[in-house]
């Protein structure tokens, strides 16, 4: 497996754990999130479920950043004083 494919799997694994809660914190329905991210709702659902997702690393990174996560699909650390 090449480096890009490995990174894609890491991002997909992280998004399966963090994308749904991040979308919930933004108070976005699945349809609204998909519309704003310019993706099909099925793509967002597949990413959140973590199975059957064939999206590229670029799409996964786009979703992660759209939801306020890091490029690796994990929550950003809280700023000092906000902990």
C-alpha cells in the first residue's frame, strides 16, 4: 500500500469516529452538510459510517476541514485557557 492510500485509510478511520459528532456540534443535518460541502448526502453518510467509502483523500480532507477538524480528521486542540 502506498503512502497516499495509507493516509486515506487513517483519515477515513478518524472521520468515522469524529465526523458525526463534529457535524452535530455545527447543528447541521446530513442534507445541509452535504449541500454546503457540495457533496452527495450518501458520501457524507458513508464517511461517517466508515464503510463502503470510496472517496479520495482530497474529498476526505475537504470534509474534515469543512467540519472544523484537522486534515487528519481529528478534533483540533482547544486553545490555552479554554480547557
